[in-house]
C-alpha cells in the first residue's frame, strides 16, 4: 500500500472542517445566529412568497368584475328586503287600523231608548191593565244577528243584586234569537202589570173627571225595570256585544191631554255597553256556560 505524502496534520484539519460543516447543516434546519443579532423577517421566506402568490392567483382567477357586481347586488337586495319588511309591517298595521275603523263605523250597535208603556181601559183576566216594553234601535249600518235578550220588572225592597240582574234563566235566552236590520227599532217584552204595581197604596189615584186636582204622585217604592240584550255583528272574529239597561219608576203624573204619565230615572248601575259593563264576562258565562 502506498503511503500518503500529505502530512497527517493537514489530513486532520480537513476532517475537522468537514465535520463542522456537517453539524451545521444537520441541526434541524435552524440557522444559528450570533447572540444579539435579530431574526430576519419571515415575510422574505420563500414559503410565504408562495402563499401570497397563490392568493393573488386566486383573486385574479375568481374575483372578477362580475363577481364583485353580484356581491354588490346581493348586498343591495338584502338592504331593500329589510326596508320592504318594515314597510310590510306598517302596511299590516295600517290595514288593521282601517279594518277596526270600518268595523266601529259600520257594525251593528243596539242602542237603548227607554221604557215604553200603555194603560188599557179593560183589565186582563188576572187583573193587569198595564203593559211595559223596552225599546232599542240598531244605529249601525249592518244587521245585528243572533240577538238574545232578557227583560224583567219588579218591586225590589232590597235593591237589585247582580244575580237577579243576570237572571237564573239566562241560559234559556239563547234558545230564541233573531236579527235586527240596520236602523230598525226593536222591543223587548211585554211585561203586564196591575194598577197596584204602578200606584201602590197611593192615598189618591188620578181623578179622571177633575184632572186639574191631580198632583204628581212620587213613588216611595223601589220599582225597577232591567235587562240586557246580547248580539253579534256581521264582521268576523268580533266578540259578542252587550247592552244593559236599568230604570227606576220615580213617580206618576196626570196630564189632561195625555192622561197618566210615568217618570223614570236610570239606576246607579247597569246602563252600559260591551266591555264597559263590569259584569260583561259574567253575563257571557251565564248565557254560554262552558
């Protein structure tokens, strides 16, 4: 074997240099930097440059003017839809108000007009010669349908209680119902009564032969005429309507030209309509028990 003419010290130096270069390249790709030297910005890294290039390429390929216009149109469409949704809500509310206004103006409205009475010259078999009716009129421009009613007249020393006003026979009134046309009158009754019911034990009854001697005969008894009428209007989804009435007989007067006249006044309660009646729900529950 031939011997190398290179000195051994030079061979060892070359080996050390090679080992240093190998160690430097095998330390996991991390570039060593002297202490205190800042790390370079990685934006200059070739990988980041590739990412930016890919992003630019994607934008160039897909972010066309057509796409931009479509996105703008989409955003404008959402904005317009939002505006229209608000206008739709306002239109619905406006239509609701218009419908309620139309209903309130045109619906049936049964108005109480007072107690009507007549005195007969001849008495009935049971001794009655007075007849009483309660008058109403439909002031609406549409018919009142499913009209149901109750009317009573009596002397009430202890006053008119709620149960007596409603009546124990309230569920029976719905078996008879009718219709009242627009602007048409309507009467509830009749109730037949005697002279005693009207005059009581009056010290002096009207003198038909000498009317100038007659004076007003004020009643000291609690004679009441009361009742109610319930009905529907023709508009859908509207509640049952209610009109209550109550009158007290205040006294009797005699006029030469017109004969005997009765004076009435309103009771302290039960002259109301619909939800303004405190017992609206009680009457509805009595007429239409669940």
